[in-house]
């Protein structure tokens, strides 16, 4: 239950080559992506005909993911919910296929169905199943082409894909089931036309490596919320009446072998969509009290800083303790979540006998825009039955059991304080289970 009811949530979900990771899905689809993520599958996965196709430049991947969650106590009501996704993708290396070096074409589709426990039982701000949303149906998730130039220092990308593939992403967060942690700040979805998997937008993007691990990325994406609705996934015609224009500076840290890698991102975006003010009328007063129309704002903005860093190693490869944190701030005239922050850690391969297992803990803080709080208080003063929302804090603890390279079970426990940003409902405890199976 988000203040001012945002569009259907858009989420990013792994479509792994292994059960834990997938290029272009839970991890960014570019080389400037999170550098502490679990590496892609090796030859032990891509056997037989798939391996032969991969050697020729054709990568085929498919996966099944499910997320179950149940209210243990608290929230608006008792109950449980299940949601699932089937995802398939095709990636073509144009250098191997037609001799155009540095080119990459991606086409992916998915099918989703299920129920959202947050909406049906709990009433909190941030979905406890990040897999839910983005249209519960069969739809294309990406149709894009990327071309690298200048020995890979410059990369151009065009097509139907997601803002979150290139901006405001740290892959460590997608070890969690809560939408607010996986792997982009939820506030960007609620406050602007920022998009994430599986709701693509037509876009053009340029990224430039500046040296010493520093890169800069600039893009323009259409704003098209209709494509997020169930039944509209194949409505791929562009709408260029408004745009999201993000700019980000990134720094890949300590990339040497057996180092302690990390990633820092600082960025901002402007959304040119016309939106009503959350409180003010055309004269600057409260439109709830004056009865006038809300003022129209012709643009809105958000800014972010985030990072992840391995701080110690447990062994070779990606085994180590990774800490992460994010903070966003958004336009006070239009934002639903004014300030948003997350922090936590993921321990990968902490046990020698279970080198592919992981466990982690994450914290989430969201502040409903204080101007929305003021408007709700004005509504309450008029006798309207509204919830006055301020802050919500939640936490998640998980353990990931990598049964084999193809199958992952990840039980989790979530705690939500001030459900929905108010004291109307008791604090909630939610038990969950993520299952991932990949080819």
C-alpha cells in the first residue's frame, strides 16, 4: 500500500545461466555492471548443443523462479501468496555470426502469474515478493542491440529494454526477496518513469570508460506506464511524449585478480512527464482545503548514491563478504517516497564444504513524502478516513542453499515495522521461500 497508489510495481528478476546469476537479468547487462556479482555459468552448464551454439556466438538461457510468502504475525490479515516466472532469452554475438565485432543482440520473453502478499494481506509499502508485478502474463522483456567502439571504451545501445540495466543497480541486492532490496532503489520506480525488468522502454544509451575503472553513462528512455499493465506487454509501439533522462558516474574498484572488488554509483535523472503536485494547488495552498486543482509540475527528479564492496575473502572466485548501501532523494513536489535507504551484507561461500551457498541480511528505510503526510492530515481534519503515513522500516534475513549448479532454494524471514508507514496495523513477520531453476 504505497502512498498515492503507484503504478504496478516493476521488478528485476534473475534469469540465470546458473540458478544464481544471469547476464543482463539480475546483473546489469553491460560491462560497467556490478563487479562483485557471482560469475556466469561455466562450461559445466552449457553442455552439448547449447555449448556448440555458444561457441558460434548464440547463447540460449531459460529459467523458472518462484517466490512464496506467508504472514506469520501482524499486518492487515493472515494468509499466504505464491508468484512465479518462466523466462527465456537469446543473445547473439554479431562478431561471431556476421563479423561485426563488438555487437550484441538480445531478445527475451517471459511469463508471470501469481499473487502479491503485500497488496492482499499486509498493506506495507514495499512488496515482500520482488518477483510480482510488471504484468502477470506472457510478454517480451527485451529487444535490444549494443555496439562497442574504440576497443570497448565506448558502448552504444538502442532498443526496448530497462533503465535499471544501466543505472542505479548493485547486483548484491538481488539475493533478497524483498522488492526494495532487489537490486535497485524502489523509490525510483515509484517517483518517476524509471523502469526495470521486465517492463522495457524504448531507449538510446551511450557509455564511456574514462580509465582507472571510472565510467559515465547517459541515456534517454520513453515514459510508458501502459506497457506495465497485464495484457499490454506486446504493445511495443513507442510513445515519445515524455522522457526519463538519467546520467550516472561509476567507479569499479580493485578489479585485480583475488582483490576485493567493489562498485560505486552516483547519478540523477529528470522525468519530463507532467504530474500533479502531491499537496499544493495553483496558488501554493493545500488543494484539499481550498478545493482548487493541484498545481501541475512539468518535470520531476531523483538522485542516488550506492555501492557494494567485498571486505574480506573466504576463498577463490566470488567467495567473500560483500557489504552494500543505497540512498535516494526525490522531488518533494511529486515524489511518493521522498527519502529511501538500504544497507546490509551478503556472505558468499562462507563454508568450505558449501562454497556456493550464501546468507545475508538487509535493512530498508522509506520516508513517505512529508508533503503527502501534510495533505493526509488536512484530509483527516475534514473528517475523511485516511491513513497518515510517515516512515516504514523493514529487514530481511536469508540463507541460499545451492543444491547444484541448476537449482537454488533460498528461505527468508522478513520483519516490517510501521506497516504502510503508520501504526494502523501491527508490525508484521513474513516467512518466504525463493526457488530458482536454470538451464
